[in-house]
């Protein structure tokens, strides 16, 4: 029985992505690589809805978050870190690791960011130079209302940094309309590629900030990328096989059409949520002004049950792999990933199995 | 005509590595990944000849160099940076980017490091806390005599950091015998895997230093790896498909036997050098107490010719891709990579073609 990998990334890869991953190596300083990199970047721009530059890093998404921090700020500068869960906290932790003065604006796990609270915080902290926000909080299955947040943030002279690692490509993203200075995503999410490449947009304001920034950096230094990408290269050897798959994933999205992809992601997510309710279970959290996530669904586990035991049964008896709760949510939720190469038919067996596991557990 | 990729990494992948790269994704926080990671690390230890811990980073080799620097030192601390070429200079640049006080010990490109000069420099700089050295200088095709250097370095209370990115697995390496505290390599070199994973050894002394180090870090933080690798995981999503190929590459080396691999690398390199001479060409540089590299051969281009034009002809007419000269050696040398999955039969067509190109150019 083939594994049904339903974690929020790495996501299952379509056959064409596996095939692309198996292509023979090429010279990363030759014309074929240059053309591929150019094609990837040109392909991403309309999907991100941006005219900004795009940098490709050989790293996990977290490396992309770190790149954003170390290139834009100097020690002691103040940033507002909006958090609605584990990945929001991670973004703030990175800023603290690099000696930024972090003003936390934390909402309880299970809620989304309230723009009026953010507005108030920015009013009270006129020294803030940047705002960090998680687009889709993978740990809670909730998506911030980035359009609404962007309107508030636009009122202030701040850099706007968005972790959209598990959103863009599956959930609406408008980098330019929303005034996002740096937006980060990862190859293993909506892009139907293996992990290993982080994609980062850089606005003109972000470029300016990067030239003033005094944080130490080398591997993630935007200036190095600027120099080498102009030649169709990367400063350090890139994850060539992941590039192959990423190029393929972008082509798949382009062929299907971004609007169709977003509609499919919405439809599969709606179906997933409907199945949760059909089993008499509850979705975790309350989206408020935001949304239940279209890429990952978090299910509250009734108090009498243990989410980790349920995951173990699903894995061992049905070869279905779900995500567990992170940190304080361990055992209290399970998470179903549904981004990238996904249809309702991938989700149905999860609930068929879950229903049996629950019936057995409750018996 | 299939491309004959003869750059010093990425290296051509054997069929089994391509097949491994095309495996479906797995849960990077599940038992299958934990087992694979354990197998990779257990497999690497005898190949590195070490009992030290090994950390796997999702990054290029340069990310591994940066990890070594940011985890072991604090701003203002002094390091001795031995350089015999472009990659030695890069290691020093990383140290400078992180505000270390770098004492450069630079030998002309085309030479190897003289242990007595290093000894003298260490005597004159008693504050030095660490020594940085490139094992195999990919830019010049020369290999330092690490055994001889290690004897000198052992006389001092310093941390010994070795960039063995393009050596270990193909050129003799004895991490423990040579007292190396941090040794770095990359998946795309001798390991017959795509780029994307850096492997880093950490000695007990390096662990101690990492707990005292005050340089800011997050993505490359050894402490995060220590915590997560104990659980069979990585702190951030790893480059799963590269792990698959790396696991395969280690198995190939184990099956062939390390001694046989090293002997084959020696044989293929000897053959390459013999072919250089047969064509009436000169090897670049003079190994002195070191060696001509067994993983990359640099050929001096006669003054009347242009190495870049020769590379272009080889690429366009024969689909053979060589490395060019880096920095000041651009046009003056060409470089033939021969590490990992390589036999004499991969090298022969290079010289057949080179001979024709040279005859045509000189005509």
C-alpha cells in the first residue's frame, strides 16, 4: 500500500517531479543552468504577483526567514513580530538571535492576527523598522488575513516581511498590491518539489535596507546573490536536482492556471473541513477575520483521546501519515496537509481510516 | 551525445543515485527518515575515520564552512587562515564577515601550504584560537599535505577546521588521527549525490567551543542540531531527495570499499595527469610537500591560447564540460573534475577532444 503522505510538507510529488529530480547533473555555471534559473524566476513572478527580484537560496524555508532578517536590519533595530503559532514564534526567535529588539504581538494559538491590534502596536512603537508576519500558520491550520493586515501596515514607514512558506502557490498572494518587501516560500510546499530551495522576493526598499544593514552574513548575503544571479548563476553551488523539480512544478501550475490551482486548493480544503464535521470532529481554532487554512487542516482531538496514538494507528494500520501538534498542541490536534499535488481523492481515504481508528479507539 | 560533465562538482550521478533522487517524499519527522539519517551518519564515520558527531545541513558546502565559523568563535577572536587558492580565500572571507581577527597565511596560487611557515605563524600569534585550512584546493588542482600540517597544528592549543569539501571520500582523510575539530564536505562531490547537503564533523572540543561562542546564528546553530538529531530529526526541513541519493552514494562506496575507491581515484588521477603530459601540456602549479589533486586536474593553458575559448569549443563541439579558471586564473587554466563516479573511460574522450581542439586552435 503506497504511503499517503498528508503532512504539511514535504508534500507528495507528482510523477513528473520525480522524473525531473532524476535528471543528470549539469554545470551550475553553464548556459543550461542559467536558462533554468531564469525560467524559474520568470515563472514565479506572476504566481507571486510581483515585479520584485526573486532570490533562490539552497536552504529550507527557515533559511529564507533568516536571510530576510540578516539582510534587512542592524543590531538593536526594532521589529514587530506578529505571531499566531509556532512558526510566528520562530520568525521572532530568529530576529532575537540576531540581536534585534523584538516587539511581540502574539495572539493565542488558534486565532488569527487582528489588524486593529497590530495598528495599535505600530502606533505605540514608532521606532519599529520592520513587521514580521506568518501568512499561513502551519502549526494551527489558520491563515492570516494578509490583505487586511497589509492595509494597516501600509500606514507606517516599515519593512513588511512575510513568511508565506506554506501558503503562496496555494493561497492567494499579491506581493506588490500588499506592499510586501520580502516574501519567503519553500520548494517542498505548494511547488511540488523536494525540500532544499527557499524562494525570497526582494523589493526596492528591501534592497536599500540590505545595503544599510550591519548584521554579519555570508551564505545568505543578498549582495552575493545580486552579483551572481546577474550572470545566471548562484554564489554557491545550488541544489540542482531541486531546481529541476521546481522548474517542473512551476510549469504544472502554469499549465493548470493559477486561478484554477487556487480554486482547487479551496475546494479540497472545503471538502476536508466538511469531512471533519461529518465525523463529528471540530476544526481547531477560530479564524476570526482570517481563514481556516487551505493548505493544512488542524483537527481538535477530543479530550479523552490522544492525537499521537491516532497518528500512530493511521500510520501503522493504513500507511497514512498526518502531522501532529507542535509544542503545546502535541496530542491535542492532528494536521492534514493538502497543498500542491492534491485532489479530493487523496483526502477521502484519510477520513475513511480516521473513522475506523476513532471507532476502535472509542470502543 | 550525452554530456560528459567534468567539472569538480556537481559530479555526474550513477544510475542508482538518479533512481534514489526520484524516490517519493517521506515524513522528515517519521521513523523512516530517522533510520535513513542514522544510516548515513553511521556510514560516514568510517569514511571520515572519525568517532566525532556528524551534522547534516541543508546547504551548499559554503553553508558548512559558515556553520563551522559561527558556532566555534566569538567576535574579535583570532584565527589563522591558510590559503592556497580561491576556496582558502573564501574560508577567510567568511571569518572576516563574522568579525573574526583573521591572520592570513597565503601561499601563491599553484603552491601548497608549507607546514614550517604555518608553524612560524602560529608561534608568532599566540592568541590564535583556530586554524582554517582547505584540504583540496579545487581552484588550483592542488592538495595540501594535511597529515604534515596536522602535526604542526597539534603543537598548539587551537581548533582545527578543515574544508575537505572536494577531497574526503576520494582523497585520504583521517579526522581523528589528524585532530580535526570540524571537517566539512558536500553531497555533490565524492558522494555521488546532487548538491544540497553539507556534512560537518564536530569534535568534543568543537562542541565545547560552540557552547562558549557568542556569534549570532540560527539556521546553522549546532545546538539546534544536537537537540533534533537526538530524535532522529533535523531542526528544519531537510533536503530529503538529496538524503536519498547520499544514502545510496555511501552504500556504493561501502560496497566498493574505501581503500579501493581511494586507489581508483588515484589511478584515474594518475591517468589524467599522464594524458596532460602526453598532449605536451603542463599541469598547473607545483605541489611541493603537497600533491597534485586526485579529484581535479588543473591544466596550464599556453600563453598564446585562451582557456575559455577551449572550454567553449569542447562544450559546443563535443558536449564535454570542463571547469574554467577562477578569479585571476580565468582563461589561464582549465580544470577536469574526476571525483565520485569516475573511471579512466570518462577521461579518455576529454583528451581525444582536447587534442583535436588544440590542433584546430593552433592551426
